[in-house]
């Protein structure tokens, strides 16, 4: 026999009343909110090519660092997770530390970009962006900060062009794509990517978003919207929630050929760590990376498991390798309060002893 459910009518009534109050307040708050904006740190475009832009950010004080940082984001989503809002901005906090910050904004590919491959992105676009920043400062080498897929691109680039990179920072970057806990890798390993790309051409952003959301279907498709009720009566928190939602769904399509190559060579072939990767016919050897490397990963990352990032230390050729584990997830490493307190100062302190 099961014990009868014990329900307190007064408690139930109080919860219903609270729900109704929050819902009523939320309707009013939603009506009064404008579309949340992001990317509000002052900046200027210093280089443009096709869809991409290199932005230079302006802080409240002149940079004290001698070597600028170029942030290289992934092709998936937009780079503005790094500058989401004033109190949740990796860019703004790096500026406050005295760093001179640039950002590579890849833009939104269209049909004209269908045949762009990894050679175009890494040996072409990324190389010319690095050159633009180097020439602007009269330097032989600059610092790179690669994020997620942008970190993998930065690793490839540094191995191919070691003389142009002074210090390399990778954040939530996949290196070993065949770790047992990498669900995204398991999904893609048996994908007929040729049929996929030949059928679709460029990969629609909506499809990519759906794939990422289904990695945690309950949490990302149901729980977060149920939890929305708890903040409906708080305009500031509601605006932050909607800003994040806007960023998530404001995603670019993926250039078909680059997508094909990345899935085949990285997710399926794991060539970055087995030494067989080539970009534009040139071998990519992580052992050629002899400059200082700071590798930052998130301990609760469901997109890039920690072991996928930790593997970097076994493959780079540098004797100056540092890794930093952050308690959080793939997005939390940029937007959580703890991340704002810990990550930018750690990056600055690490660079400050090597610039």
C-alpha cells in the first residue's frame, strides 16, 4: 500500500497565487521590453573581407599590454557571446585588465560561400586577419585566443604559421574528438556527410541549433522555459534571459564544404591528434607549436568534454604549457559571474609574464 499524498491546501494556494502574480508581472514586463541588444562595447572595424570583419575594441583606458589579442570564434553561432552585456563580457573584462583586444567576426555565409573549405578559412581568411593586426602594430607576432572550433582553427594556424603567433590561448577547444564521453562525436561518426552536404549545400543554422539543443533535450527544451516563470517579475533577469535566447537563435549557416571537411577530418577521422591532418595540402603537426600555450576548459561542458581539451598537453611541442579548469559549462565560461571574476584576470596574468 502506498501512503496517501499529503497536500497542504494553504501551501498550494500560496504557490498558485505566486505563479499568477509572476505571470501577470511578466506580461507587463514583456510588453515594456525592447529587443535585447548585445555587442555594446565600443569598437571600430579595422579589416573587412567578404563576410568577415575584424573589430578593435576600445576600453576606458589605453592598453598596457605590448601585444594585442585576436579572438577567433567558431563558425557556429556568432562571436558576440564574448561581449553579451556589460557585466557579462569577456571582451570588456580583458580591456579592463589592460589587454588590447581584437575580434574576428566571421559574418553570415550565403550561397556564394558554399565551396569555402578549411584552407580558405585558416590559410586564407585567418592568415590575412592576423597579418592585418600585425601590420597595424608593427609586430612580427600577436597573441591568439581561439574559442571552441575557433580554438581548433587557431591550433592549426599556429602549427602552420608559428612565426606569426607569440602566445596561444585556447578556450573550450576540442582536440581529441574521440573521447568516450563526446556525444556529439558519437552522433557524427556514422553520418554520411557527403550525402548531407551534397543535398543541403550550406548547412542551415536552424538545423545546427536543433542538434545542439537535443544534446540536453529536457534541460534545454523544457526546464529552462519552465524556470522562466521564476524570473518573469524581474525585468533585469528577464532581459538577460531574452538576450541569451536571441544570441542562441541568431546563428549563421555553415559553409557546406568547410562543414564537410571539419566533420570528416576532425570528428570522424580525429586527424588533429593522430598526425594525419592536412590543410591546403600542408601537414598540421601540433608538435610545431612551441610557443607558450594556455588551455582553458569547462568541467561541466557537454559540447566539448574536459578530456577532449586536456589532450592538448600531450600533443603540443611547447615546454610552456598551462591548463586551467573552470567549474561551469560551455557557455557559462563566458557569462557566469564566477567566470567574469576568474577567467579574464587569469588570461591577463598568464600573458603578462610572457609578453
